[in-house]
């Protein structure tokens, strides 16, 4: 395994907010629940077990991780308010640098467009076909796997990662 791996999981498909439902309170749709379970099973089957999980406080991200995590051993999980972000990925990168600690494999459960933008900015090398798929669309429950040299998350820099995998729920169905 490389020195460090970062897994970026976009939350699974959520229901459309209706009435006065706040965005942060939107739950997963049934399709999202199925996709989260598929991603959790894939992670278990391919030894992508994070040492630490950092999750947005949104209901849909927490549900995505709870369902995926049911397929995995118990993992230290922290809810981080700054991950409830829809920007350019800078807030996510800041959280990685501050909260990554000594985790050899770190998982973030977050939102788009921040997730996609961050993944593309960190991936300095790796599969061009995967990068192209990620540029076209980072779907709900999409998972990027990036590897980094060194052992210090605080030093994580744009372009320093290698894109090892990009998985979409449709890649795992039937």
C-alpha cells in the first residue's frame, strides 16, 4: 500500500427537499441506500478499509456512511462541520490537512461540487480514462481513491496524488 490513501465518497442519492425541509436535513432516497450498501461492500471486498472517517454533518452524508460502514469493521468516525461545503474543495483540503492525523487511509464523505473539484485538483497522475470519467460526472455515491507519498496529511498538496480508482455505483450493479 502507498504511504497514504485518500478516499473521497460523495453522498448517495438523496430525496429532493420539499416544503420547508432544510438542505442539511435531506435523507437518502431508496436508490441512494442501495448505492451506499454497494460502495460499502466494494470497500470491504477490496480492502479499502479507512483508518479514519471524516463526515459532513448533513443527514444524507451521515446515512451514506452508516449504510456503507455496516459492511466494514468499526472505524473511528468524526462529524466535521466544515465538510458541509459546496465550494472549490479548499475547505475539504483544509480539513484533510488538519484532521488527517496519522491515518494511513482517510475517508471523507462529502458533497459536490467540492468533492469532484478536490479530487481533480489532487490527482496529478494516474489513469487518464478514470480522470476523464471523473471530470464528466462525479455521481452520487461515487468514490475516488488517491494515493500520496509521505506520511503527513498536513503536507497534502494539489497535484501530489495519484488517482488509483474511480468507482460509480453503476459500475458495481449486477
